[in-house]
């Protein structure tokens, strides 16, 4: 069952640099969210400087996207964000909560990489809110509900002692975060043994919060990025109920195996549908955007019946 648990869209890739009406070299690592009847994709693109901007594309069916005529978010040129976005903005995630959309993204500069938070209500105007981590952090996803009045997020700080593990943190106001706990580590001699990180914002199911994450394995030919799933408790997401022992998606198609960074499938977004399926979006080889579909019940079942320890 695991081999085809994610059914690739036969029309992949769904967005490439040829589809963008301004000069870019890649289209990858995109957040996707449903806004009314429209799917919104916020994608990362490399420029020929090697630095990144975030673009926006829209779709009525989640499969056929049309890009806006200009980037959605570019590095700030003034104010408190400018110093920390000097080298580019990357890898957005989007969470709908409280009538607005929270956008977390990586801000790169000579000071390292940290996470910034911006807000929008309509994906036409966007306002930067706060820099919510120090360096070096990546892959911050915010849960779409509060827990006992607190926002919750999953993140991935860098540490040489517990390398590239997933943590949970809490906030009363989205600006100040704390009470952090390590919740999930890479597993030795496993498909995700080198590093792991949160992917798409967690999805609520009847049996828990489904988190789609990426895991990396080092081979003699270089690193391979795959996707896996974990299930968090509905009321206390610091508690992981199960982690699928097997990956759900690995690089197989030509545009996933070869590209700007070869052998990569990397997700920043997934959309749960009313029929019990979920559209999972991933960047292929840091070059193009792809989509596939899975049954939420199958992904949850993997976490609970074919599980490995979270730590």
C-alpha cells in the first residue's frame, strides 16, 4: 500500500519557471492553501543572483495554476526586516486561523537564517508581523487551532548535539514563543536518519493532527529527501501518537531525480478536501512544483499501525 499511497497527478509538474511571467530560474517549495473557492500557491523561486523571492499562483481546481505578474514577497529594503532578509526569502508555509492567513518563511542574511511571520487576509496585501526565531531555524509550521489559549508551532532548530530534530513551541500572541520541547528525532539507519523537518502545516483528523514531514538519508551519491507522516494528539500536540515507519513519497519522476538539487521531494503545503483526500504539493529537485493525492485515513493508519518511535 505504501508504494502508491500518494497518487501522483499525471500532469506533473504543475508549475515551472516557464509559467512565471517574470525572470526566475526555479519554482519550488510552495505553500498551498484554499482561500474561498481558490487555491493559492506561494512558491519560492531562485533569481539569477542565486537569491530567492516568493511568488504567487492561483487555481480553481488545485491542479492548473496561473502566476501573478509580479512576486508576492521580496526581501525588505528598509525597516527591521531588511537586515535579516538581505540574502532572500524562502520556503513559505501558510496557516488559516482567526480569519487571517499566517505566512511563515525563512529569512536569509549574513546573520544566518531565521523565521519571519507575515499576515494577509486576501493574498493581495501582505504585512510583515515579526521575526519569531533566532538563527538558525527553518521549517516553522503553525497549527490552525489554539490549545488552551495558546498558538502552537513545530520548528526545526539546528543543533550538533540533537541534529535537525522537530520541536514544538507555544505563544500567546504569535510574537513571543517559548516552553519549547523536542518531540521527534531522526532515527538511526532509517530513511530519515540524517535530518527531519516539518513540512505542511498539520491537518486535523478525527484521530489526531496529521503532520507531513521531510526526512533525509545520506547515500554515497548524495542526500535523498523523502516525505513521511506523524500523528499528534488532538488536545496536546506535543504528544506524538505514531510516526510511519516507511516514507510516503520519494524522488522517482525525472524532475524529482534531476534538477537544481537532485533527488528531492520537499513539501510546504497540503490541502485537505471534503471527500477525505488530501492534495500534497511538493517541490521536485528544487526546480518545479508537483502535486499528488492521498486518502487521509490511509496516512493516519500508517502512523498508528506501522509505526516507529518518535524519539
